[in-house]
C-alpha cells in the first residue's frame, strides 16, 4: 500500500483505523463492568483478552503509522517493541507495597452531558459509560446538531470530538464561546493522540480540557467531575452576580424614590409678590445631606433656610429631611420662628449629636420682612450668605453670617440674631460649602475670593441661568461633572 502523501490524509487514515479499535476497547471495559455487576464474572477473562488484543493493535498503529515512519515510497519501518512497564518491587514479606492512603471520597457530581461525535458507536459507548456514572446524556452527530441541542435545552457539560463533518470541533467551540447563553458551558475535547495540536488550539479558545481516545474510565470520570465542579462554581458565581445586580437595581430605585421625595418637599420658586426666588440642587451622590427652602410665616415674614448635614447617603438625607420638616412646619412648641437665634437655640437641643448617632448639621436661617426691608438672621457653623447690592457698573458683595458653632455639638449653646436693613435691588444668595469648596485638578482649592467675584458682575440672563452658570464654572474648574460635595444654592431677589 502506498503511503498518503500529506499529513491530513495520514491523520484521517489513523482516525479511521483507530475508531473501531477504540470502540472495541471501550465496549469490552463497559461489558466487563456490567458483567461484574450482574454476577457473571466468568466472562471477565475473555473480555480482558479481547481488550488486550485491541490495545496491541492500537499500539502498533500508534507506533508505526506516524509521519516520521512512513517513507515517501510508502514503506513501514519496523518499530522497536515497546518496553514492558516496570514491575512493582515486592516488599520484604513478599507482598506488593500498598498505595498511599486515598482521601475520603466525595459524593460524585452528576449533570446533563452532551456527547458530540460523528461515529455512532463512539456516541453510544460514551453515553452508556456516562449513564453508569449517574449522568444524564444527550448525543449529536456533528457541530450543527450540537448547537441546536444546546440552545434547545440546558446542559452542564459538552464532550466535543475534534474531527467531524458539517461543522468540526474547532468551529463548534468558537460558536459556543461566542454565544452569551452558552459561553459558560465547560467543553472537553475528544481527541486522538495525533490531534493534540488541535486540542491545544481549542484550549486556547476556551475549552476546559481534553480526553484522549481510547477513553480510560477513571480519567473520564475525573475530567468530567472536574468540569462539572467548575460549572457548579460558575453557576453559583453567576447566581451571586445576579443577586447583587438585582439588589443594586432595587437599591437604585429606592434611592431614586428617596431623592424624588427630597426634591418634592423643596418649595417651588417664588415667581410673584414682593420676593422672587430660584434654586439649584445637585447632589454629589444619589442622596445628599442638604435641605433648603422658604415659606411665609405670616404675610410680612418670609423664613429662608439652608442646612447641610455631615456626610452623604441615606443617614444624612434622613436627618436633613427631618430637620427641614421641623423648620417648614414650625414644629418647635413655644418658639417664635420670626426670631432666628431662638430657632437655632431650640434646634440645637432637639438634634444633639449624642441622640443622632454622632451626626450634626450646619444651618443658615433668616427671616425677611418686605414692609420694612429688614433681614434678621442667625447661623450655626454654616457658610455666609452673600448679599449683592447695586454699586455702579458692578455689584457690592457682602457676607452675611452670624456667630455660632454647629447644631447638635453641645447642649446649652445659645445662638444670637443679627439684623440688617437692605437697600432696594438687593439679591441674597444662600449657599452650601459645596458651591465653592471645589478641588482643582492641581489639588488646590478654588479661592473663595474668586468665587465671590462671580457675584460682583451683574447676572446675565434669568435667575435660573445665573445659577446654572455658576454650576458650569464649578464643573469646569473641577474638570468633572461630578463635584466633591452637594451643590446647593438659593437666589432671592428682595
């Protein structure tokens, strides 16, 4: 017989010769196990002789039908007989040395396995071996059929032959790993000895492992067990990720609902009457610790306030909403809310840090009386409000702030009210520290003097455009749309 003249033809020849021998070896091992289970041990020696003869033929093919041993003329070079395996030396008493103590056996992991092989005998033999190990099996004769079965029903592992018609193992593996619904499946390649190069490429493309033909039952069990264990861990990981994602989505929705509530209790801008107002709130996180507002205590007294709770998140938002509601509903018995100092003194006792899990807040609180153009104010550790008044081509900028430490820091603290009479055309900006404590890309802070110069120029456009311009400048200086702290500001045209 003339030898094939290329590697591909020789590989196919070896494949065709070895396939029936692999089936004989596999079936003889399977029948020996079944005969032993059924109590027909007498068949064992005959089956062993059959298996031995098949292995000898397979060994001859593997050692002689190689690229190196087939000459150009097609002659077969005689091979040196393979050395017999070394005998295990007996111990001093003549017995064979015992094997190392095995670890306690774990319960086997079973699953649904798809066997993909173009040889019906291989599929049947492998499926029967797997079912004896407790697995559920399905079979496919080529890659296309395998993909259809994988997409039609869930599987835990794929045994995939390399050489197949229609779509071979390489192409099937590529499609499995490219499909998001299948990419997590462990794939074990089925290969002959001369297909190891192809197997390496498959492993590089995502295959878990390989099984050489003929199948060794112990190796088969070990490789499949390892693959199923990885699959189980991946399934657990995916379940954990799904749980985390669902929790995050639920938390995000709840935070959005909370943010909507916080915004809903901020009063709308005043667009008519003796005072006009506009505000802007941009939290640095999902929930901020700022709260502000204004409301008429009576027809001639407008309460104006902005408070800033330490920190961010749910805890800060809860405290800011609670304190804001106290101010909005004037729910401090016996307190005249037209007196800012008295309001802060009473709030300090209600919201002591020791009763608020160590949390505190700052507050600027003022009361404007349009009839006499008088502003009374008090502050507790809060940045000064900025008052702008006409002064020629520019505007004069003054800081309005009363003395006083943070609210909740110490029981017995008394806050003092200060008064100012304001000229016509005055504008009041009540701010949080997040409007000017901006960290520049250089690491330095935005200079407060530069921040205040923004208000010296007459505002261009509407009040909303005025505040939006300040926010745009802060973001430009920060070099990011996300600021370090909550950006809260109110403008009141008095």
